[in-house]
C-alpha cells in the first residue's frame, strides 16, 4: 500500500500479557483481541520500560527512558520540550488525537496532540511524589490491599464512568473523521483505565466467569520471602496490615478477568466503528498496555517490579493488508513505539528526529524479521530507595538495584523466575557480562542523586501550591455548544447532509 496509514492505538492500563488467550491463558474471554491476534503480528516478549503508569507513558510518548526525561514517577512533570510521537506525526501531516488516560503531570496536557477529547482520570499535580528519604512512611495515595479484600461484583465504578466517556468520545471522533473534509491521516490513541485495580466489575462482565473457572497464582509468596524489594512492595501496599484469604484472591482475579472482557468489548466497538466508516483497511491498529499486574504471583500485587507479571505487556499490530499474521520472539518494549510510528507514517522511510531516542523501529519485525532483541528498563518510584534497572537480552533477564541482591533468570527454561542464577552461581559468566554492561550503561549514583533532588523540589512546590487559591493543571475539554448539532447560523439541509454517513447518492429517474 502506498498511502500513508491511519494509526489507532488501543491502550489498556495494568494489563499483563500472561492474562490473555493470545499469550496462552485460557481463562480470559476476549474474542475481539483474539481476532486481532490471529490476524496480526503478536510480540511474545514485549515489555514496559518502567512498571508504573506515568513514567511508562512518558517512555511511550518520547521513546526515551526515565533517566533521559526525568519522568521518574507518577507525579513528575514530563518536560514540554521533549518531542513525542504526537509532535513528530503532527509535523509529518497527521491529525494527532488523544482520548483517555495519559497521566501527564504539569501544565502541558497535550504534549503534541492536536486534539484531546477527554480529561484524565488521575491528577496532574505533584501530590503523588514519593520520598526516598522516608522509606518507612506509608503515604495516603499508596496502593491499598482494599483493592483485593473488597473485590467483587458492583453496579458502577469511577473507572467505568471514565472508560464509558472515553469509548464514546473515541467512536464519535471516528465517525466525525469519516464525515469531515480533512483528508489528513490520523493517529489516535484511545487509553482506557481498565483492568487497573480496584478489582471490581459490573454485570454482564462479572457473570461471564464462574468462580470455578478462575485460576489461582502459580508461584507462592514464599518464593519472595527473602527478597528485600518484595518486602518493600508489601510495605508500600500495606499488604501485611490485613489478612488476605484465598476467596479474596480468587474474587480479585475474577474481577480482573471481567475487566479484561470489558476492555475487549471496547476494542470490538472501536474496531467496529472503523469498519462501519470504511476506515479499517487504511488503519493500523496497535494494542498495548502501560505495564502489567502481578495478580498475587509471588504473593505480590499491582506492578512496581520487573518480574514478568508486572513488566511484560501485550503488543499486537493488526494490519492484514500490510503485515502477514505471525509471532515475534524478540524482546521489544514501549520505547520502540515512537520510531515504529515514525516508520509506519513514512512507509518505512527514515524519519528525522529532533533529539536522540532510546528505541528502534519494530517495522522489520512486522515484516517478518526476528532476532535476539534487547530491552532496557529503569524504575525510580515508590517501592525502591535507589534506582532499579533491568536488561532483557535474548533469553536472559538481569535485574539490579544497589540496595538489593542481583537477580538473573533464563526465561527460556524458567518462565516463572524461580531460579535466580545470580544467587546460585555468582561467578556465572552471563551474570558478569550483564553486570558489566549495566555498569557501563548507567551512572546509578548520579541517577540516584537526580531522583532525590527532583523529589525534594516537587514536594516543596506541591506544598507551596497547596496554600491559598489553587489553579488546577487538570485538562479541561472544551465543547463549544454553539457549533454542535443544529444551530440557526447553519443551513439545515446542508447540515443534515454533511452529518449523514454514508452520504446519500441521489437516484436518477
């Protein structure tokens, strides 16, 4: 195809790849995602680069790791001068549109998007700044195990309210694109908040699953009993403050699967809108998530680690007219999305970038290539007190934090990460090579100092801004009612004809 494609990115929040049938889990009921996977390119080893919402999304947008942008945690300003894929595609003549969550902090709530259809579900200020100088203090915005102990069936939630608005706005925008006269290709990201905790879901999604269908964690909590990072995560989440029963674990996983089905129905509705508007053949659909979810594996919940449950994500590229259906084994990550979109927008031609990025185009993989791949990760938020880094190279995953023992896993024979080669064989040449690579790639002392300085600044600024009158940075969608539906400055017949899709072809006598 010579024409420049439209690009529709469907993003879930906290969706671990291992929960999906497309990645081998038989529990979840996701017919729409299953079809995209059958017809598309499925990346079997896709990762986030920083397993927390805002830093992961900053990586997605910028193609740069947190150490390059300073976007360390869920309350840090993503610099406005950082070029994003929205800037690059917009400069290349694309309409760039955001619907849903992107967790931008600070006054810039667009970061290159020409249009933003909804507000965000999370705050845009610095109130969720972690403080590494007070590691024993549990802040009131930390995760709570109430998400697990109160899991179950509900009628409505804050998150459902949000995703219903996002889904409606995104579908409406697709209809508008089909009807208007703007012939530019579009790149739209539709970012839902499900299946993020709290683990509650309404019918009919809850009732799609019987309790007996719900699988339980494979890896017991005892595996992480002597892991200091796991102990910090348990503290951060208040996990030792209340007892967690098997029934509660099952209910939480039940709700999580139900929320995945809810997300899947939104995927079906959006792809259905593409089909109805005859945009589908010219649109590349990409399914991603910002990070995963531990779901009780190793006794852990939520994210904030580089174990497979928290850091491995789905990545599906669906464009049957462009890419044959196949699977890719190479490790890839969200940092690769920016150069991939640039290559897709230019039909494979090299794009000019205003600043260096840390990723590589995945277009060769979409066209059938495969290799050993490599992924680099950084985590600098709550749950650690020093930077934690990760290297996934071919079959090996190396995790290092200056305060913790090293971890090394051979995922080809140990997918559950039960055999820590670093503890068992401290002189293994694979460990020594990856340790040397990490030491050459990162100046962790400097990164540690930069994170502490950033936290100190933001804690002070947030405290100062909380005094007196407060001006919000939260995005406020503007809707000009004078231009909606039918108004007296519009000609009725022209308006109705323009708004109808498909357009009526007059019959000839």
